[in-house]
C-alpha cells in the first residue's frame, strides 16, 4: 500500500544547521539509518559543522551531531532513544 504523500516514504531528513539548508539526497525511511548518515556527514565535515536529523511528518529533531576539532558531540532526543529501546538498538 502506497502512502498518500510521496514524502512520507523517506520522512527522516538531514539538515545543515550552519548553512540553514537541507542536505541534498539524504532522505531516509529508518531513523537509525538517518542517524548513521548524519554521523558520516558530520565526520567528513569541517570543524564547526552541525548536522541535525529531523522527521518531516512530526517536525521534531531526533539527533544533533556537532563536529569539533577534538571529535564529535552527539545529542539524541528522548523519542529517538525510545525508538532504539523498543526496536532493539541498531541493526
């Protein structure tokens, strides 16, 4: 069964908070894969970059990755942690 809106198929998106624009071609149907994609984007970014994972249907932020010179800082929302707990973590 197809959803009524094509955007709901891949509802998790990546957002570049420094440039204030979405990251093109980074649309995911699974929040864990979106978080892993954001982690990769942040890893290859320059220091100071902030990559966010957000849900377009609910409008909430699931995870934030901040690239620093010493490494990455991560912040996950409570709903994302609940989703991981219910689905057994990363597969």
